């Protein structure tokens, strides 16, 4: 079993929102992603999708994009991104697909994947010098607490090996200490996987690589040249 990850697919099957307005490198980005997916992923492998899955605003519109993902090989685990306006609740979304589609929508709860407990939540922007308002503080604290609940439950269940999925990076552009990093350093997952950052000017703003034994992965699809990243 291999583990792959990717984020920010920004699919738009049922809505007209092509991503090439953000640069020519986004031309045919969906075809690039799914061609790589089919080539490298087997039915027994795992694929984590860390948010911003579809531009749709309603579930019935997003269903066309989700059906494409469901047709891909592997067991798919997804968390919500800031642009996934169609996302209602994870429990409601999990009822849409059949077991054989291998579609798993996550929020707060952890999922068991092999020897790992996979814990995920959307996250939020961290305190920074550019923009961080009172309403951001509320969501930031709530999302950090959701991550803590997920990891705590996995810990209580006896899972030593953990993976964290976030949409937002767990720190700010200055890599300063945050509530997310406090939780991560307390529960010590092996991997932290996130997306959200786009463009050359933003890729350097996310924490990456091994730090104190924890591996941080930025998996925005344009950062990965529209290919899945093999985590292990």
C-alpha cells in the first residue's frame, strides 16, 4: 500500500471557472492530474485530498467532480478547503457514495489507514502581520481545537502512528509558533499534509521538510506540477 496526496484540484465540471486565468501552467490541469493518478495509483493505495476540491457551490453541482474522483483508483480521503462551499457535513457526504467508490469525507473524526490514524480538519489562517481580524481569531482557535480533539481521540485509541491533514498551512509566512504547531508538537504525527498555497510567490511561505522528526508536505497541485506526491 502506497500513500499519495494532492490538494486544490479546483475542479469545475458543472460550473464555468477555468483555472488558466491564474496562469498558463493551469491549462488542462485536470487532465494532467488524473492521467498521473491513473498511471501511479493502484486500487489498494491511499490518496489524501486536502481541500479546494470543486468550484461548485451546491452538492448537486459538485457531484459531477466527485464522481470523477470516485472513478479513480485507490481509497480517497478528503477534507474541506476554504472554497468548498458545496460541502455540507462529512456525515451527509459519506452517505452519497457506495462503499465500493472508496470515498471518505473527514472532519474532526479520525480514520484508520493501515497502521495510521489519519486526523484532519480545514484549519485557518494563522496570526500574521498582513491580515488577521477578530473573526479570524475565532475560527483559528476553533479549528486548532478540532485538530486537537481528533488527535486526542486517536491517541486514546492507542494509535502511535498518525498523519495530519489540513487545508491551510499550520504556520504563517514567518514560520512562527501557532496553536496548530502546538497541537502537532504535542501529539507528534509522522506527517502533516496541507495545500492552499498557490504560485511561486507563495510556495516559500509554507513550512516544509522534516522538522523535529515531523514531515511537513505542501501538496497544492500547481506546486507538484499537477502530479500526486507519494508520501510513503
